[in-house]
């Protein structure tokens, strides 16, 4: 009879040991490398969906602080559960096509900038284009990390076998 307990959140896949702490380290490293604008958006989504903290929508609220707290838990099982939660939230965040969200705004900026010479509009257009590029790069990095490191098999070792 097989035990359904999670033994130290460690499992063998091929010849490599996969530990919960290593997975959290991979996720934290990815989060730290995100461009500031993407990390801010991802933090807002993580904080909003964590259900652990009161969220104040004023400009001074530190969503990144709340998001980083989700990465921590006092027990291994708690850390694994939170890791799975954050991975699921980031899967949802990156599943959306950033061109659907930011493309119409960027198109409008392009139209406005071509019809009038306005440095503030051009700066806003450039920020929007940079934002879109940052999300697209981060999305590609996330897809690669989910394919190679934070795989479902690594998150849920031996589940269902």
C-alpha cells in the first residue's frame, strides 16, 4: 500500500532530487528578476488572491511586501501549499495575452502621437511600449521556468501514480 503523505516535500525525478525549498528558491529568483512594472502587477494579483492580508487600494500600500510574505510559511507543507498557490496565480497572470490588455492603449498612443507633437504623450507611449515588452519577456521566462524547473511533476511529485 502506498502512502499519500508528502515525505519532506522531496522526490526523485530521474537522477535529480527535487526539494520544496529549491522550488521556492527558483520562484523567488524569478520574482526578483521580474521588471519592476511586471513585479508590481504580479504582486497585486498575488496579494489580491492570497486572502491572507487586508488589501488597501491606496497608492502607499506595498503589494510586493504582501506577495513576498506569501512565499513564506512556518512549515514545509505550508511552504509547498503557498508555492503551488503562487505558481497558479502566476500561471493565470501570464496566461493572458498582454497585447490584448495593453495593445489597444498603445495603438491609441501611436495615433495621438502621429497627429500631434506632444512630449508627454510620447513619453506615455514609450512607457506603455516598454511595459508591454517587459510583460512579454517575463511571460516567455515564466513559460520556460514552468517547462524546465517549476513543472507540475516537480510541484506534485508522485501525485496520482
